[in-house]
C-alpha cells in the first residue's frame, strides 16, 4: 500500500534517502573489505607478473638487508628528530611573530607589515632545497669569523626560515578568523591593541589552527631528509652510504617505512583533533 | 548648542534627579564609504539620565553609540564626556574607553574564558587591580545580577539572557561613567528579554547614565527620561516619552510609531501614551 500511495510523502522521501546513504553497518564493512581485497589482488597480480619484478624484488625488498640495516637507520633517524624538534620550537615562535607583524593595522607599522609580507613571499616561493644549499654551503664559504660550517646548525636555520613562512600564514588565517566584534569588545573595555591581541584574539586564533599547524609539522619532519644534501649524516644520508656499499635499494624502503611510522600517527591525530573540534562546535551551536 | 540644555539638579521624566552634563555630542558626522550614516547629530545627556534612541534599522542608532565609544572614527564634530573632549587629536583612546561601557547586541563575550575571567580581564589588565581584588569585585557584581553560580562556566553554557547579563556585568566592572547599550535584547528569544530589561531597570534606578538604542518601545517609554527619534542619520525628535510617544511633533515620527504598533512590538507606557492620542 505504501509503495503505490505513500501515506506521507516526506516519509517515503526520507526512506529513499536512507537507502542511498545506508548507515555504516555490517553490510557496509563487508562491501568495503571485499572491494579492498579485490583491488589489492589485481594490483599485486600486475606487479608480480611484470617482466622486471624479480630484479626489483631482490634490490628493493631484500629481507636480509632489512634485518641487518633497520636498527642502524633508526639510529641515524635520531638526527632527523633532533633537527625536527629544535626547528619546530623556533618555527612556532617565529611564525607567530611574523603573523602578528603582518596583522598590525596602524599605518605606523607599515615597514614591519611590508617586511613580513616580503619575507613570507620569498621563503614560501623558493624551493626548500635551494635555501638549504645557499645557507649550508654559501654562508660557511664567506668565512666570516665566528660562523660555523656545522651542517646540523645550518639545517636547523634553513628549515626554520622556510617553515616559519608557512606557519605564519596558518597563524594569520587563524587571527583573521576571529570575528572583529571580539576585538571591538576588548577595545571597548579599554584594552590596548596589544592587550586585545594577546588576551582575546590570539588565544582563540591559535586554538583554531592547531590541526593545520600539525599538518605543517608533518611536512617539516619529511623535509629533514633534505639536509642530507649539505652533509648532515641523518637517515637519508646514512641510507645513501649503505646503498653505495651494498648496491641494494632496500635501505630506501626502510627509510620510507621509518618516516611513515611517525607521520601516519601524526596524520591520524590531526584527523582526531579536527573531528573533536567539529563535535564541539555542533554541541555549542544553538 | 544641544537640543535639550540640561541644568544641574533637574528632574527627568522618570522622576530621577539629574546631575551635571555627562555627555555632549555636537555636529557629529560619520560615513562608511559613500554612505552618509550620521548627518550632524547634537545630543546632550545629563548624569543619571537615561536616553533611548529609537528609529528604524539603518537610521544610525548603533553607529552613533559606536562613535561615542570611539570604536568608529568620526569625520566631524565633537564628543565631550564629563567635560573632557574625547575627539581631540591627542586623546588617549584606551583611556577614554575605560570610562564608557558598551554592551553589544551579540553579547561579544570572550568564548575562551569563563564568565569570571570575562569580567575580571579588563580590571586586571587595564586598571591593574590585584587578581584577588578583581575576583571579589566581579563576584559581588555577578551576585547582584544573579550570575554568581555561573562564574566558572564558559559562555556557551549560558542562555542568551545570561550571556547578555554577563556582558553587562563585564562592562560595569570597569565602573564606567556612561553605559551605552546597543539593541541588547534584539538577539534574544522573546522569553529571555524580560530578565535583561530588568537588569537595565535596576541600573537606571541606581543612577547609571545610559544611552540605549532599542526596538522595545514599551521598555523605552517606561525607563527613559528622553526619547530621541533618529531617521536617516539625524535626530528628528527629542523629548520626554509622554511627548514623543503621545504627541509626536513630526509626521515621520508618527509614521514610524504607527509601523511599530502594526508589527505588534509596542507595549507598556508607550502604548498607553499612543492610545491617548487616538
């Protein structure tokens, strides 16, 4: 009866809607699993039956090399972690300073605003590897007394310069997302522009941009591999040394896996934060 | 120069005795781009006086209040608060704003702070009150307006009426000479309007000088010493509620009030005045 003459048109519409987007139940899981397995089997079949597979397998997926070299590469990875942690701390501070400089509205601060804008344009626009090269090889070549040619030092400086520009833009998006009425309320109470920024705008802005900041953290962590080019013996440089000695590329696969062991949990953490914020916003909406 | 010269110890329409001049606005002009919003506003408000600004949306009520607080830069004219010109070139804006409280239509509480932190922020950072003292004073104020139990809550846990009362307390914590209220009940659900108006009534009784932009005609008629009718950026009519509501001089005031009655937003004293004339 209800099929030919629906008692309630909106109800039948709701039912057809529900059929189009079924709830994630057992059936949905089964379908997802099956389609994944089919895809993997097809891709695996194509790869394994390719003419070059045997040679690729022995030079990229050699389990003996994997067992022998894994620990050594993890040990070299600590250099990447050190570079990452030190630059990350400096990036979060420098990025914030740049963002605030760029957000200053008074005409008096025009030079600061312009300087911050130019800085961000330049360091976002130049390939990271060039900045690392120019600093790592160029500055020590000047032989200014007191300067170091330690690649670790220049790696930290280069990554800080590059990623501060990206992070500044993330902060700035956060600052601009805080409604002007918040600033108006703060100023109307007699707070100065600086106090309003410090106590009212920035706390709200920073909270909102934590997920995108973590995204940039992942990018920074990956970029630490670039500093191998100026001679810091971190994980990628170590892998190159081993590869040159053994003529086997398995080490690069190991390096990829080690990076993924850190970056995938970071990515999942970002997703979790975003989902949590969304839930909170829905709960807070009236 | 003002339309309604005020002398000390006059009695306002509400029966409160008025003090010296608290606010003087002379020839105030303001535009946003090509849009001229305020076209020569003159207004004088005495201490303890309550002035209600009425008028259609876009008539310039909110802009006028924001100009008095200097949240909007003005183009021409003078604003004098307690005898001190605040529109002069070397006025310290932050200093002036401490003495003029403003409450906004959308509350504008700081969502990342508890109610008590919202209230104590300015006293602590601007007036440099010690934390404990600011906290105690804020609690006293919150208690006075029935919000002491909400002190540690975050704004999004409060009803609209509670949020607006918290915003009023936040403005009062700076002990302003003058309080500006910008359509503070317009964003509220109808059943929450009364609790906020009750707060304003109490403030009026306690002698707070207030300039109130409002659409609540009944409330305006009850509480105001004077009603100013704004249209297209000018004060068209300025007088006690009984006169403005009961015997409007200007045809356009009458048209506006007629529209308000038709939309069913008239009540209280104002409606009584109007019915008398019909």
